[in-house]
């Protein structure tokens, strides 16, 4: 079978569970599309992008974002409602495409020597409720795989070590030998849409480019000071996919009468110099026909805009006038019709 892994940084290490799975299950063709420091909304973005590109479909998607969703929720960047809607959209897309779906739920490192962190318990319950409502296979939970959650299983607060990773890989391999259903409810309306940079209009200094990295490939826009990319959102902008580089700086988002300031310069670039990142819009922007992503040309006007929480943002590394923004796309939440809402109630736990 062709297996696509959509997950966070626990899916990436050479001695992590995904690499171990590829070693112990050579009968499967495994494609690892992990990206660190992102949650389920990015996994949904991946599926929406795959649908747009109409490439070869996987037989199974292994979806591993519960731990990252817990971290983003803890940081105040997302809500449980956003995660729930994203998971339902994932199930809907898989249902429409005939793709089998398996949720793998890893946990935060417990605050005590042993025990499951309360936030992980809450997140696991949400994943299980969506899986039950959509007829997805039972979630693979870290606590069920390992028998207990212990601090000794972790190399830091968010990453499990090689030994527990191998046990996770063995559990996934065993589950792949069992029937995994396609989710039901493909007629349910989608809550989110992905707009790639080609769908945005460039105003002012900017150029169309492409990003070709090991974790992401696709069109992009590079904006310079005074430039903007305008999307016909027809809804509420909830996140931006961008690349943080040495030249990255602060930018603004304009939707309706609201303006927010965010910072594309990331401290996480210490490990990955050109870092793909999903910037969640923490403040709730209004639903609007369009949204403008702007590299504001005035430093005074930029600093006057309200700051929107961006985790691990860092100080600029180049002068203001030399700063840029590499933008790959936008995630938008769109209002569903009454019929879509009625269908959604049929698949609510």
C-alpha cells in the first residue's frame, strides 16, 4: 500500500517512529510529509493541496498532529473548535477521495514522573470523538501503545525518544495489517479552503517565485517593503503559510476594517535557516471578501498596528527596507450553508 504520513516533528527524526516504520514494513510504500511546529490545520492544508494537484492518491493517511495541536492550544494560538473543524474536513476529504484514515495521537511530556498530561487527555478525547463520528479506525494512542506515559520516554518536552518511537512504529505496522475504513460523510461541507499564492494579486513591489524544499514544494510570492498580496478570501483568514529566512520581517494583515501585525522572523531558524511555518491568526479577523497581506512600507505605520501572537518570533536581521516576506498561501474559514450545517449534525459525536 501507499502510505502518506502527515505529522509534526516527531514524524521526522532518522530514529523516529516514521523512519522505523519504513524499516520494519518494507511491503508498504511510505511517503513522509512531516513538518515540525505545525498542527492539524497544516495536515488539512496538505490534503487540500494534494486534491488541487490531482496527483497519485495514497491508500492510507496516517495523521499525527495531536501533540502539536496541544502545544498550539497551550500557547493560545488556536481553539478546540478550530481543531475539531479541521479534523472533520480531513475526514471529509479522505471520504471523497476513497482514502483510509488513521489518527495517531502522541502526548505531551507529563509534568510528573508518570501520567498523562491533562491537555493531552482532552485532545485525545477530541480526536476519538471525531474518529467515532466519522467511522474512522480507532485512534492509536501513545498511552495504549506504551502502557504508560513517563518523562523518561522523552528527549525533551515535545519529542519521544528512539525506544518508544520504535514501539509506536510497531503498533502502526500492526494496525496497517488490519482493515482500516474510509471515513463516511463525504457529502459534508468543508469549513476551510486553501488559497495558494497564485490565487493572490500582487500590488506593488513583489514577484512570483517557487519554493522547492524537502518538506514543501509549490508556488510562492516574495513581497518587498511597500508590496502586498491580495486574496479573494470570501471568509475569515485563519492562517498563512510562509517561509522564514534571514531577510524576513514583520508584516500586516488587513481584512475589512481590521489590521494585525505579525512577524515572519523566527528564532527556530537556528536549526533550519529557511523555515516553512504556518502562522495562525490568533485574533479573530472579520469575515471579508478579501484579505491583504502587506509588507508595510512605513515603519511607524507597521508598529502602530496591533500585534498578533506569533510563537518564537525573533528580532529582524536586516535593515527595515531590505526585509521581505515569502508567502506560499492562505487558509480561510468560510461560512457554510444551512444544508452544510445540517449535514454536519449527522456526523457530530
